[in-house]
């Protein structure tokens, strides 16, 4: 449980951090979060911001910056009891986000993250630390942004999950959709980069690592504990336009005994075969409900911020 008056420290004020700040500011009263406030923000570019005003995003857009302060020192010295970790992704070591999360948890602070690195690579350690400290370590934004995914299971008490399958990367799905129209991989990738769907270095997306991190996180949440480093991962670089027209999608899959990411030809009547563009979709097979599906945006400023807000509401309810 948080104290009656809860303070939030945001680490990283890029796209997701600004999206969360905006969404929280607009929705806090509607959600009954009047006793929650964003007390501090620390960012490599903008500096250390205390007691930010409602117009902060507009202020920094004009070029305003603040005094720099070390992130770890900020976490240790802050009286915030909730830390939102929105810094950059590192799927090799999970740093610096891993140290940020660990430091906050050790100090007895709740942590919300949209960064896939710490839960994908250090899940057991960090969730055990949170348990020992009596705080929450929440990560909805790491999988399909605000679109319901593994949190659907909160609505199905007692349901046993048999398998999880899905399209969990919008960039690759957009590229494959473009290839259905006859474009080759390089042309479709360049188009995705021009539209802002793919990074200048698209490795994490097109080689399947981003998708693999998400199915790893789901696996850990479900207790299957497949490790990121042991997953069989194949990206989409070798998919042809002909295969794309035959409904080849980059599919993530996990059950108790196996987990993988690879291009997979889907049947025309498979629900996932109709997922196009940058959309994500997940199929969860359970013993009580059979297969259930969720589809929606898997990334985006407000969409990812929605996930963090979902986690904040969970903390507010104890």
C-alpha cells in the first residue's frame, strides 16, 4: 500500500515520459488519483525537474532545460514512493534501467516500467526483491503497450494458461503487410523507417529480439520461466513477398515446455492472419475459456502511457 499522499518520480522524459505526464495530468481526477502527484523528473537531456507544472511539456519544447543531476542520486534522495522507469532499451545487459529499478526497489519504492530490459533479463531477481520489500514491480507497458495482454488473466481467476501466441511487434507486422503488396523487404523497411515505425537501426525489431523479450516476460509472469538467452529467435529478413502474401507473420509462442519467435505461415481462417499494419494481437489459450484474443496498438506515446497509468491505478488500489 502507498501512503495517503503518494509522490511519483519519473526517470526518462522522452516520448513515453511526456506521454505519461500528459495523460496523468488529464486523467488523475477522473481516476480518483487526486492524492498522487508527479514530484520529480530526471532526464539526461532536460535535467532534474522538481514540482513540475502542468505546462512542462510545452516549456521544454521551447528549449528550456534544468540543472543536471545523477539518476541514482535522485532515486536515493527522492521522497517519492513510486518510480516510473522510462529510459532506453538495452537487451544485452538491461542497463541502465536495471540499476534504476533495483535501486528503487531496494529503497522500498514501487516501480512501474515500460522498459523491456529489466523484466526480460532480470525478472526473477527483481520480482523477488519487490516481494521482500513489500512493494510492486509492474510492467504492463512492456507488452503491447496499453492494449490488454497478460493482464487479461486478472479477469479470469483460476484459469490455467495452456499457451500464448501472438503478433507482438508492430514494425515487423507493418513491413510484412507492405510485402503482401509485392514490395521486397528492403523497400518495405525503408518505408517503415520514413514513417517512423522503424528505427534507423532496426535490428531489435526485424531480427525478432523485441518480440522475444515480450514473450520472455509473459513466460516469466506465467511461471514458465523461459530465459531470453535460450529462446529460438528468427526474424523476418529472409521472408519473401510471396511468403508474405501467403500470410506469413512474425509469431511469438510459448507454453510450459517451449518458446520461440519465428516467421510462420498462418491459415487464412486464423484470426492472427488478419492482423495488419502496426497492430498487435495476442491469443491466450486457457483451460476454462478456450482461446481468447486481444488486438490493438502495441506502441505509441499515449498508448504506452496508458499502460503505465494502468499500473499506477493498480498501485493505488493496494
